[in-house]
């Protein structure tokens, strides 16, 4: 069984910790063993006492989306060795959730951690102020956009502090930035129905074997009663059971992928030699590193991360490029 992961993001003071407490309460009511990763920019977390009875790891003095990525990966390894049912990752107020997704969607972790939802909190009482060029910086506006557009669930927290008219205006502005189907829910004090909060809104798709399972992982022979939702803007797809590629063809294929694919990683082999390579693909450039014999050998796999990836287009492109040539 994989570990269900919920990622919490939101600008400073938006109410992430309050919602985290709600997730902890709801998870425990359901009998789930819980793990928490708390991230702070400073050297002290003043809220750790709220979760002292949980399996919690603090990552301090940096942001897990950039300066302490290695610490995050080491922490994830702890949960691989000591599994939980549910893992909640609360980033700093300046964290971009996409970077956290990238850490989870690696060959080492993609089958261990199953991202259920990226929950982004918006402070309704300050949102319009943060969007104004007269009262905020470009960096803040960009960060807020990143946090909103990567979310699979947006909570307009502190809704009790604004008028209905203002709340409608904020909702309309956010709605223009996100795909149709993303839930935008007004909340006060982080109060939200447990089923809504913990609903699975994201999934990693195995493109070449997706016909073997439904969106919830149920066998197609089963009678499934799950409520399927898959409207998140950030998603990952994987391809396994890979043949050996021609290196130039592989690189050309990566560059031909839709623009909604902004990151690639994995393990591949080429026809030209017997070496196994790990690869990173970003900014339309391919980086290869030889997997040494002393490393833990992994089966070939391709993982693609992006904004609302056109899965059918990727699958068709892969099959036409490689499978017809095998």
C-alpha cells in the first residue's frame, strides 16, 4: 500500500496550521496512522507542540522547495522505512508546491507516495491587497499565483472577515487562473467537511497500463463506488516496461512533448551501450548521469510532471515514436 500524501500551501498567515490540525483530527478519526512534515524558514517552529503526539519531522532554516531539498528527500526516506497511512507536508508560506511534487515524483518514491491533493489556502481578507501593484511586490504576486495554479483544492479562508460581494470578486479572479473543475471553497477558521478535505483529487497515471485499473486503483472487474475527482492542475504520469531507446530519438521525443510537460526524470537505457542512466529533463534540456554498479538498481521508468498534462497526447506520442520501432 502506498502512503497517501496531502500537500498544504498558502501565503503567510493564510491559516495552514489550522487546516493541518483539521486533517490530523479527521485522519485519526478514520483510524489512520499519521506522519507530518513541518517546514519553517527560521530555526524554530513555535507550533510543534500542537503535534507532539504525532510522528512529526521538522525541517528548519530553509524552504523545502529550494534550499533544503536534500533534507526533504532524507525525511521522505524515514517514512519509507517507517511507513504511515497518511503523510501531510506543510510548506513555508513562500513555498511553491510544484517543487514538493517534484521531490515526491521521483523513481525512488513515486510508487511509495501517492499524492492525493494539493490544498492551497488563500487569505480572503488580504487577497486583493496582495494582488495590487500598489501594495505588494511582483514576487508576492507571482508566488500567490504559483500556489493557486498548482492546487487541486483552494480554500478561501477567513471568509468571515469579508463581505459576500468581496468574496464573489475574489472567487471570480481566482476562477480565471485555474482550470474548470477546481473546487474553490470559502472557509472560516479552516472549517471544512472531512470528506471534502481528504478527497483524492490527484493521481499518478501509468500511461501504458492505465486500462488495467480505474482512477482509484480498483480492478476493472470490481464494482467501484468511489467518488472520482481528477481536476488538479499539477499532475504526474509514468511510463514503465520500457524498451531500450536510441539516444537521439529519446532526446528528440522529450523536446516534442506538449508545453504542459515542464519536468521529466527517470531511469533509461540506450541501444548504443549497456550503461543504465538516470535522466533529468528541464527547460527543454536533457541531463544524463550514469547509474553506478554500487547504486541500488532500479527498473527503467519515465516520470513526467506538468500542468494538466494531456495524457492521451503523451501516450500516443510515446507509442508512435518507440513501440512501432521495437
